[in-house]
C-alpha cells in the first residue's frame, strides 16, 4: 500500500515499489488481452526473505489486499511457487506470503520492526483479516480468491 511506512521507505530506492505495482498491472493486462483462456498468471508477493530453513506450508499464511507483512524463507517461497504452477486455484491470483507468526498489520510496521523476525506476544491481528492457511501447499492455495477482471 502506497501509504504504508514500508512502501514509502523502499520506494526511496529507485521507486522500486511503484515499479513493482506497475509490473504487476502490466502482467494482468497482458493476460486479460490473450484469447487463450487456458493461460493464466500467479503473482506471488513474498514478505521479507530469509535464509532460514523451510518450515513448510502449515507455517505459511497467504494474504490478499496488502494488509499484512511478515518474513518467509526463500525455500518456502520456492516450494509455494512450484505448487502454484500446478494449482488451478492459484490461476489469475495475487497474494502475499509470510509466516503466520511473523505477520504484522501493514500500517503498524515501522522502520524499527521491518527486520524483526517474529511477532511479539500480545500482537493481535485486527478483525477482518483475510488470510489463507493450510496443511499442504495445495490446501493453502485453495484459500485464495481470484483477481478481479481488468477493467
């Protein structure tokens, strides 16, 4: 979200966040213009990447709508991405991925906790949080909603 401290901070470095959003919009527009309904896209927005060992699907949360941020290992992002290729549920979707125990509401993420590894005890997620969870990658992906068709 352009109004979040993380977005504003990262955008200082070559407008990278605005360029990411523009790139995602171009991907959606390109697929919307194709005449082959068998083709689709999946946009994966990982949280802060770590070198930690993989923890598996049951530790991961998928969010939609830029409401939360967190951390996730590169290994789990790779496993999730491979599973998304083989998942009809992931077709034409955009989602954020991070470990559930690192999730923070985006508006509360400031410079001091951008690099914090886990959520502190007592940090509560606000009501209305839209999140997908599952024991396997395919269960996890089955909880995401498709993107709205391009106007």
